[in-house]
């Protein structure tokens, strides 16, 4: 048996290198913030800097937790299901800190916090996402899984897609100038959603072929370019074709769509390599996708 705080041990109480590695990744942003604070400081508004950092990493870890199932199925890394909950709870710790820092930034004036959340749309959306996140965290214990039953639990945890979508909207709304990173994050989320949708709609019992994964990647890449082009054209009142040709010009800058294409093809290569290594698509992969 292991104590509940011993997250570096597996269910049998053995030290787990996978869990230790994931814990190190989850703590990396804390180390980075401490290092930046020590070496160059956190800028004129340290609390605001930390609000940005915690929000950003909460979203990244949420997306990583959503990527666990596709990565596990495509890469045939069955053992990584063991760290999905850990990553999700880690993401919640960041988002809980995000809200706490925001309250601290408002000098703990709870009336001001409430009215700001009620009247500023990006904060209202963030708050709804936060409530969803808290629901997921509260239902993440073994006892809750037992109490709700596997089917209901999985349904509740499908909320994570909606939460990620709201968090992305919140991210876009508060970004003032360069939307490259939010666009890239949205593109990667789009790929994950597309993958889930195809498995659900098309091949409930099976896995997507490398060709289908490549087609999904190309479609999501095209949509990422399209969304970025339309966004820039609308905001800056620029001709869309000129914006698109600049975006496609690899020598000018590598735009988010290219990164989405690269990440998607890395997944295709992983699939091919694992198939070549004769890693079977085990029976687990043929079960309906779990959240
Ligand atoms: C009550 C809930 C929330 C509040 C009050 C809140 C508040 C804030 C504030 C004040 C900012 C900085 C805005 C600025 O400086 O102009 C911010 C940024 C951000 N928040 Fe939230 N937020 C909430 C929920 C969330 C949730 C649930 C997520 C994600 C899971 C999230 C992700 C982000 C991200 C990604 C940023 C931008 C980070 C960056 O600039 O790199 N927030 N939020």
C-alpha cells in the first residue's frame, strides 16, 4: 500500500520512473518561475507575471492530459494511462493557483473579484472553465470513480473538452497583440478533437490508419492557417490573400499552421515506427475511447 501523497509510486507501491518523470515535468514551471525570479526578476508586476504563467501551464497540462489517450493508442504505450489523472490534477493545481493569485492581485477584495468576474466576459468564461476544472478534480479520487460508476464518471470527465475550449477562448480574449501561441494551442486542440471525433463517429472499434492520421493533420493544418488568416484580416482590415501568402512564406516566419503540420506528421511517423516494431494495437485500443 502507498500513502495518497506518494504520487511517485504506482498502485502496487513500487517507485515508478514514469510517475517520477511526469512529476518532474509538472514541477518544471515552478522551477522555471523561481529561477527567473532569482536571475532576472518577474518584471514590474510580479503577481501579474505569475498569473500569466500559471494560466498558461494549466492550459498546457490540460491539453497534455487530453493527449494521453491518443498518444497511448497510437504509440501503443499502454502504461501511460497510469499518469493521466496525475497530469489532470497537476493542471488543476496550476489553475487553482491562477485564481488565488488573481484574488491576491485584487488585494483580496472579494466584492471586486466577484463584480469583475461577473462583468468582464473573459473572466466570466475563465470562471466557468474553472468551475468545470474543480468538478473534474473533485471527482478524480478512486472513491468518486466507484461512487459514480465507470460510465457516469467517464461522461463527467468528457467535460474536459468543453473546459479546454472555454480556456482557449479566455486565452484569446486576454491576448492583446501576438496571437501566435494561442493559435498554435488551438490548432493542437483541434487535432485532438478531430482525432476523438473520428474515432467516435467512424471507427468506434478500431484505430485510425497512418493515411487517415495524415489526412486529419492536413485538414487541421489548413484550418489553422485559415483561422489565423481570417483573424488577422478582420482585426487589421488587411486583404486575406496577402495575409495568407505571408503566413505560408516559410522564410518570413514559421506560423502556427506549420507547427501543427509538424506535430501531426510526428504522430504519423510514431504510428509507422511502432507498427514496424510490431507493437500490437492491443485489445485495450479496441475498447471505446475513454476520457
Ligand atoms: C476564475 C477564473 C479565472 C480568472 C479570474 C482568470 C484570470 C486571468 C487573468 C487576470 C489573466 C491575465 C490577463 C491580463 O493580464 O490581461 C489570465 C490569463 C490567462 N488565463 Fe486565466 N483566469 C481564470 C481561469 C482560467 C482557466 C480555467 C484557465 C485555463 C485552464 C486559464 C488560463 C489562462 C491563460 C492561458 C492565460 C494567458 C497566459 C499567458 O498570457 O500566457 N484561466 N487569466
